[in-house]
């Protein structure tokens, strides 16, 4: 993983002429190989459809129409992409240190719960801007603590972070269910256990002019900021050195423990933000609808973006589009909903296999 | 990813409602029948043959009506969604009506977008939202956004304050559970009954209570032990719960979970009697089956289809129980004696005539009076929809 | 009903009995997947995709059992389907620069997607199920008799655990797998094909995960639907780390996990219904706590294969 990680975050500033040429070559490589992999995936999926007696042409036409073909489709795609951006960051940032976190969904769920819980006593008394701000702080804070704890266990006790984050996801769900079915259950919503509503006034609303909430632009902004953090700061450099070789990093006196905890806390904060937007922009309360699988789709997005924060938004939009078009494919072609899962899995497999192509083509800057 | 986590699946997007369906249970009345083989064939054909007539970007809009139906789970889930899908198939028989369907749509913004997509891209002008969590805020927002489109939701949530182009349709399944309770109470010797339930929410509690009241009406000492699994679909835990209840002495098992198949089969293997839920599970338990509580959506969908073909407008609020033929009990299984059958038939007749199950004085299982003497709550009383207690005779707690 | 089936009132004793019975009933899929994963990881590779393999195996086993009328044919088909997924994982990971954890996650998605896609027509039918062996005829207590209705796969899994434990220590094949997992360079020096060993280990691991899946659909709970697995395949991967790559401990871990899962329903059945959320979370909390207690910052995990990416 470390190779991909280091390659994916670009070079330090101040590169010379030859390095610039190399950089352009690599950028072209980073575009060409994934594009090639997408074409191969599409070809394989076409074979799958043909074997089932279905029309690939119709399928891809519907994929286009449902995901990107109309202004409604675009808004549908973008609104589905927003949470994926945050949950992908939850995977991408620890990946810079060589950590694989798969339990971001837990931080999303608890972040959303925290946002609702803090808003409830304030709703109607405090100004909406303050309520929203506190919700944001609570969601990011709880998310950061939840995944930060995974980092702490990893560094402090050597507990495997992949497994720990997965176990903590199951625990997070129990906590959510306990809270919304027990102490904070809204008597007005008995059949779908939820917290009370945070109130219409405290909802964050949409970006003016389009039917997409603020999570999308803020997610993209966060990707840029975290890209800069990981590629242009001492912290990011130290993190990448640690990801490359822990012992070397320790040898150079880098504070590996702090780096691990900081990176996991940032990651958890990102997932917590996804929960914040789910509550503040969509549901208006916390309930089991928070467990929508965004955390797990985010793993996919992050790996496909090769853990590069700048590549996350386009990949998220690709997967948002596939999700958005799924309904149209079901309705027009009579295919089961699992069709889209098969397509996503296939793209994932082929793109990962294409990793092996990097550095093999002279045209992109030669054999490395 | 696997079903429990990545796909919102088990926890997130399940309806609170039971799911119904099952082989052939809804056949007959509408001239539409589904059995295992036709389903298999249909599914295979669906997977193998393209919907050739529906290609193209703009669908050929039917002259009048395009109906969009959204399901929370797979359409062939042996449960709730399948029952809707089967009943909806009756709508497809109506000339000039196009039915478009989408399955596995979670109770998130995805359902808003699915409805919107059906309207924007397929020209739907009537939407059936068949999962409880679709209503607020998703369906309500869509109803406000598209005032010319009709929206109907499968639960009793619509009020006058909601948009007039929205509405609800629902059936009182607890009446059929009451009949189940009578069968179970008569069948058991020691009066020990077991109930595997998903979550302690009003609809589930109401079914447990009606089942218990039915049992106590024929066996005043009957006790119903409840195990909540905490999830709508968690097959291994449902099997464990069934085994635990039987180990604790339960003689009859019934349930309120997404797919009762696992519970019924597990109990049958242990030689314990069962009552079904949502659909006919009679063939799953050839020895121990008594009867079961089933929805009868077909009645409502037929009514809607008739209204639509005659150019009328759909009512905003449709609900009922045995009185309107919206629920039914499964044909008696091998474990039902003549005595049981006679008692059940009598109860059904009384329910059709408007018998009120919830009559005071009534106590909950903590000894608190919940209905004072002289008060009664009939099936249409919204008081029942707020049920948060377990009646005397239930062993278990709502928290 | 048969009067001998009527349960005896055991009171509180029903809780430990239910946990014992639950341990045997619920543990088998965990056991097979964790043994398969143990073998794969011993060879120096991690396959996180066994959840997908398990679900696909469950669907294939059920479908084949339904179509052929033989449950054991279904088990075999599930194993073969699982080994195909194992081969795919191994082949992809043989390519340079391809990350095994990522491929696992991808195959999890792919396997689940394919299982749901092809599994639609098999949700309804009832397929022949695996038989069980009755060991409790000596007891008058029906709960004990039921607890001792044991599926042959449980015994096969237990025997496999012992056999693998023995083979890792005492056979040449075991030595080759361990060497490959501890140091690829050392294995090459012995003239062993590292990729070849990992290919075989991952394929067999996939076979076992597929069989584990067929237990779910063909024995307990015993039918195919999309909600069948509640993460057994993923948890089994966790159990391998928990079990320190020791097949015998995999067996113990699977039993513990099964027993913990039976606790919630058993307590409710005797009237303890408060806080069932936390009893249901018990297996996960327990696993996490044991991992925290037994891990250590300073020394590498005992028994951990040196080549394994997750322990580096």
C-alpha cells in the first residue's frame, strides 16, 4: 500500500525541469490507467449482460441518462456523492500511514447521533447558526474520538486497526439503537424509533439554485485542504514517511504514535461530518436511517482514488452516478438491484488489478 | 459488501412493518396466483429476457397512468415486499396502466430521489411508497414538490395537515393475530406461548397484545414470552430466539419479523406448534402449523385499480381489518383441531361484525391500568397506534 | 404433539445450556471461515473477501441442493465456488503492486453482488437440508437432547482444526506454508514457489469459507435470503487474529463467539429483557476487549506470520 500512497500524493514543491516532465508523465499515467481499467470493466460487464441475454447498449445508455444525462440526474448523482466524499476521506487519511480503517460507518452513525443529541435541548432557544455550529463540533468531535480510539489502540496496544474499527462499528450501531429506542426516543415517532426533530429552522438546507445540500461543496473543499495537509506540510510528510516504513520513521525521531492518533482522529472527524450532514441536511433527526452503508462505499471510493484526496470527488461522483442510475436500470430493464453491486464490484476488482500497470509504460516516464 | 453493514440492509432500511408474501397465499381472489414454480420461472425469465418493449430514453407513456412502486427490500423476499409486488401485479392487468418498480430502496434521501426519478424520467403520476420510513420527510417533501402527482403510503400516517395529493392505506393485522392467539391458547396444554419480535414499537406491540388477548380469551392463565431480536432481519438470531423460547417451555411459537420462514422452520423441527405472520407458512410446517396472520393487500389494490379504470379519484385514507376483508388467517394447518377451528371461525365472524378487542378494564404487565372499565378502543381508534405497553399475560418488557 | 418434546422447566439453568447449544449451532460457519483464513494468512496473505465468499457459498449451496435434491452436493458446490473466489484473489494478488487487503474488500462486494443477483429465484423454494447426528438420546431433558443434535460439519470442522494444528507443526507442507508466511526470501531459498504456495493456500481457504456459507443456508438457520449473513465472514477474519493464527484457538474462538451470541435471546426467554441491545453487542465487545488485553505494543503478535501485511 505504501507505494501507492506515496505515489498518489504527488511530489514536494520545488521540482526541477526533469521532475516536472516526470510529474506530467505521471499525471497522464494516473488518468490513462484508471480510464483503461474502466473501459475493461465496461467490456467485462457487457459480456456478463450478453451472457444473460441483456443489451449492454441499453444498459450504458440508461446508466448515462440516470446518472448524468439530465439536470435532475446530475443533482441525483451529486447528492448521493456527498456522503461518500467524507467517508472516503475517513479511509484515505489513515491509509497515508499504512492503516486500513474499515469502520468509518460507526463514526458516521455516532457523529450523526451526537449532532442530533446536542441540537435537541437547543432547538427553538438558540439561534440556528449557533445550533448548527455546535452540531458540527459534536459530530466531528465524536467521530474523531471514535476512530481516534482505534488509532490509540493501534499505537498503544498494537490492536489491529482494521478489525478494531469493524468491531466498533457493530458497537456503534448498538449504541444508536439503544439511544433512539430508549432514553431519547421521540414519543411522536413511535413506529420508527428516532430522536425528536431538530426543527426545520436548524436544517442547513441546499446550495442555492440546485437540489444538492451543502455537504457536497464542503466535502470537496475538505478534500483540497486535506490534500494540502498531506502533501505540503511537515505533518503530511511525516505521515507519509511513517506509512512508507515505520521503523525508519521512528529512527528519524518522528512521533509515530501522535501521527497515528492524529490521522485516525482526522479520519473519524470526516466520517462524523458525513453524519452531521445526514442529520442537518436530510433526516432532521437521528435514527436507523443513518446506517445506510455510506461508510462502506467510502472504502471503495478511497481505494479507487488511490487514497489521494484530490481524486476522491471525481470517484465519488462516478459511484454516485452508478447509484443514481440503478433505479432506472431496474425499471427499464427489469434487472435486480444487485446488478449495480455486481458492476461496482467488477470495477473495483479491475481497477485494483490495474495497479500492477503503473510504472510499466515508457510513455509515462519510463520504467521505474 | 455484506448485507448487514454496507448495505443498509438489516438495520437501516427495513420497514418497521412485517413483510408478507409467500407461496400462493395471495392467489385466487384476483385471478392472479403465485406459486413457487411460477415465481421461479418468472424470476428466471426476468433475469434472462430484457424488457425489450421499454427501451429508449423516454418511455412510451401510457395514455393515462404510470404507477411507480418503491420497495424497501427485494421484491421476492418471502415477505412484506413480495406481497406488495404480487398484489401490485393485479394493477398491471388494468388496460392503459403502466407499472414501474424499484426494489431495495433505503429509507434515506435515496427514496426521495427514486420517486423523483420515476416522475422526472418515467412520467409517473401515482407513487406507492410501501415502507413505513418513506413517509416523513421523503414522501411528504415529494408530495409538496409535485402537486400534480398522487402519492400513497402503506401505513396509517396521513392526516388532514398533510398534502392532499398524498394518502395512506393500511390493514389491521393485529385482528388476525388475535385469531392466532385463540388457536395457540387452545392448542397449548400449559398455556406457555412464545413470540419472536423484532423491535418494541407500537405495531409489533399491538400484534403481541392482540395475540395474548386472543390466547387469554380461551385460556385465562396463558402466558406469552417475548424475545426481541432488535433487528428486522437477523436469521441466526431469530433461530436462536426460537430455540431459547422452546427451551424455556413454549408450546406454540409465533413471530413478527421480516421473514418468518426461519422461525417457523426452526420451531417445526423442534416439534413445536406455530402460528404464521404476514403470509402463509403452512407448507413450511406440515405437522405443527395452526394458522397465521396475513395481510390481504390485494383487496386494496383491486379497489384502487377499479377506481382508476373508472376515472375516479383515490381516497386519501384507506384502512380496515376483517370488516373490509383487508386481513385474513391462513388456512388451518395439521395441528388445528376441530375445536380450534370452530373457535377461530367464531372469532372471525365476530371481528367481521365489528367486535372490539381492546375493552376496559385492562391492565398492562406491570399491573398498571391502561384502559379503565367502561372504555373501549375499536380497531379504527388511533389510540391503538400509540401502543407502548404489553398487556397482562405477556412476559417481557418494552425497553 | 409428542409429549416427549415438551420442555422441562430449567429456570436459570436454561441460560448456560442455551449458550452451550448456541456455541455448537452458531459456531460452525465462524469455524470454517476462520480456519480457511488461518491457512491463507499463515502463507503470508490476508483475504478480507471471505464474507463475499461465504455469502456466495451460501447461495450456491442452497441452489445446488434445491436443484439436485442433495444437500451434500450443495456443500461441495459451495466449496468449489468458494475456491474459485480464492483463486481469483490469489491470481490478482500475484500481480506486482496489487494490495491483498484491497482486493479482499473488492471481492467481498463482488461476491455479495453476484450472490444476490443469481440468488433471487432461490429465496422462495425449500431445499433439502443437511442432516444432524443425535447424541443426546441418553437424556430425559428435551433441551439437552436438542443441544446435542449436532451437524456433521461441526465435527469435520473440529477435526480440521486439530489436523491443521498438527500439520502446521509436524508436516513438510505445514513447514512450507509457515516459511512462506514468515519470510518469502527464506522460502525462495528453499526452492519453494512463494506465489504457488499462496495460490494453493488461498484457494483452499476459499473452499472452506464456501462450505461455511453452505452451513448457514443448508443447516442453521437453514434457508437462503439476502439477510442471511450478519457479517460472519468478516468476523471470522477478526477471530483469526484473536486466535493468534492457531487453528485450535480458532475453534475455541468460534465457540466463544457462538455462545456470546446466544446470551441475549436466552436471557430474554427467562424474562431478563432489559438492555437487550447490549447483550446483542456482547460478542463484538468481548472480541474487542480480548484483543485489547492480549495485544501488546512492544512485541509482535505471537504466532503472526511475518509477511502478513496487517501485522507489519
